[in-house]
């Protein structure tokens, strides 16, 4: 992993049965797995053309490949191997290189198209990081989908989220979840936390639970750094 100046704030941590996705608190990410801790920084890369088959990883650590595509050209920007809808498949980010995404395409294990989602986003797409998340965000046992809205922002990182709809077998955009800055999802405690950073780097943590598809605020705590 690159040790350059950090621009990506996405991280994933796993400690025993507790799995969290932390987005945006620090300019680095930390992986905690079976007692071993590895801290890495992710730097944005100016990409003129990706090498064919260039390996990368999502923010939730699914493997990706970056096809060869020149800056300014239209086409597939990244393809990541993910599990969704109860089986394995892929998700493709389609748009203008290097990172202007116009469409997200989900394909099943036989490469059939499952869903196309029109989007407008500029996430990180580079040889070390593709800023998507595929994991259970609402604790219903099915993986959901998140796409970073814009790569270079302030400390409050914007993301777009789609939850898997079992009844209609498709991803559905969730407005309230997409409004939370720097969301942290804790499967162990069944809560979603949003970490709001103000102009003085003070952090307000809002804790939510899910109730009938809605996020319900349970409490807030403020950490004054200076």
C-alpha cells in the first residue's frame, strides 16, 4: 500500500465478531483482524491510463480490476467482485475516466445484468482504492451498496447508499442514510453512527437505529478537540 499523503478516508475494521465501516474520521484507514493491526494511508493517483487488469480493492475490501482506459474516454472504469442478492456477482462503475461515474451496473454470476443505476458521482478510482461499499447497512442479512459521492471534500465525506429490496429484488436509494456524513455501521450493536466534524475539528457523533426501514436518532455526543 502507498504511504503517500492521504486523501481517502474510508476504512474497514474487523475485531472478532464486530465489523464496522468507518468513513471519514481520519486521513487514514486501519485494519484490525485477529489481533493484528495494520495502518495504511491511501493517496489519490493521477491516472492517465490504467494498466489492464490493475488490481484494486473497495472500501469494504472486495477485489476490483481497473480496465485500460485513457483519461477523458468513456467506458467501464472499474469492475469489482461482490456478493449481493444471495449470490456472487460483479458491480461495474461506468462513466468518463478517470473517476466520473454515470452508471452502476450489477451483474449476476453468469454475467447477466441484474440492475442498472444511473448516478452522478466522482469517487476514488485508483490502483489502491475504489470508493464503494458492499455490505449489510440495515442489518437485514442482505448486502447493500454505497458509492462515495465525491473524492475530494472536507472532513465530512458524502456517500450515496442503496438498500437491497427483497420484495422487488433490486437496490433502492435511501435518502436518509445518504445524508449521514462519515457513517459508521456496527453489526454487533445494530446501530449506525454519523460523525459530523465542524470547522474546529470537533466531532459530534449521532447514533441511529433502524425501525421499519427508517433511521431513528437515539442520541448524540460531542467531542471537543480544542
